[in-house]
């Protein structure tokens, strides 16, 4: 299968009209507890946060700080114990499983650390797999798909299977899959965790450019300060709570945040971590 043999239009896809007022993912006073009694774990506690279109946001924090739990709540993959979640303006708590799955399929995309491509399918078939599985609610925008493929430098690779691609090439295919249906928000879980430093930098640069070009929001969970330094916004978690919410920061500043240190973050705006959490 090849894009050039498809009915894809040659002209570039027009960018969608920006709709920045509606947050693409939002929590309101959300807590998620696991277990009961003396063994209860407060994975996320009292978090109110909102993510917008056009921004690559990183959610950082040490292991066990609640990053994955928060991302699962935002994506509707898990339900809060307390509080509410909205996905692209739709409150999730009233939705049954079918409607929730349809909403997620239509308005979200996912990028995983381990790429999660189907080994038996070609790159293009992988990019189109979600629309095959969710025919009624999800269809790739063909012109935008073609633009994305060119933008990600994978046009010559579309007939290859994942086993014939490098890790970086596989992640580019996964990014095309996540963005091709013009989702409102893409959740990226440690997207560079399996890539070398140079390839990670290339993938993150692409994500930060594509977030503007596609006018979606990207929420990236990572414990890597270098990866987070590519983000335009950084939300830091500790013990399930937001301890900082700022604009772009250097890797050194974010490493200090991850270590819970303020000593090396001089002038970074992180000097008051823990004291002035900004929760939107
Ligand atoms: N299904 C579960 N059952 C019980 N406890 C859980 C469950 N999921 C998460 N937790 C606990 O909630 C806390 C937050 O976990 P979470 O996976 O969200 O952290 P994280 O910041 O993503 O960690 P990591 O960087 O190691 O992936 C941890 O103490 C974890 O053990």
C-alpha cells in the first residue's frame, strides 16, 4: 500500500480554525485512590489542571508521583475516586463505556514508549489501523495524513513493516497514527524512553512543531528532564499533587525539580516549589 496510489489529495490540508478556549483535557479537584484502609494509596490528590491546544505539555515527577495515573484519568482510561474530568469539553462521568470509548477514539491519540505498532502490518496500514477498528467515529484526514507522513520523513517507508524500521522510524509512524485523524489531544507516555539521545531530540522537536501545526494539545508524561525541556509547559507532580506549573525550562532546571532540589534551579522560577503550586 502506498499513499500515492490512494485517493489522497495533493494539496496541503488547511489548518483547522483554532478553538483555544475549550481545554482539550481538564481535571477538576480530582483524586484517585487505590486500595482501602491502612493500605490506601493516594496516587493523585486534589488535582485541578487544564491542557490547551497548541501546547506540548510535559507532566514530570519522580517514580510513583502519579504521572501515569493522572494521564489515564485525563484520557478517560480510568475514573477518579473524587472529582471530575472533561475531554475536549465533554464531561466523562456521565458517559457509559461505549460512548466513552467512541469519544476517546475520535478525539484522542496515543504515543507509547514501546511504539505499539502491529508487526504484521505495514507502516501505512498501522497509521490507518485505528480507522479500520473504529470506522464509525474515526477517519484519517487523507490530505493531512499525507502532509504528516512527509513532515515526519516516513514517506519512503510506508510499505515496510515495523521489524524493518529503526526505533526512531517506528515512533514517527506511531506519531503519524496518533495525529492523522486530527485529535483534540495526544497523550504521549515516555515517547522517547526507548530511543537514543539524538533520535529522542529529533522526535521531540517534531512533536513540538506538530503540536502547533495540528492545533491539538499534546500531554507528555516523562521522568526525563531532557525530554521535558522540549515542552512549552511543565507540570511537576510529587506525591500525587501538583507542585509546580510553569513555562519552558532547561533540562538542568528540570533535573533539580525532579530531585526535589531548589538549590541548583537559581532564577528558574522553581525556587518556591511546594509552596506556590499553580493549579489551573
Ligand atoms: N492499579 C494500582 N493499584 C494500586 N496502586 C497503584 C495502582 N496504580 C498506581 N498505583 C500507585 O499509585 C502511585 C502512583 O503511581 P503512578 O504509576 O501513577 O506513578 P508514576 O509517576 O507514573 O510512576 P513511574 O514513573 O514509576 O511510572 C504509586 O504509589 C503506585 O504504586
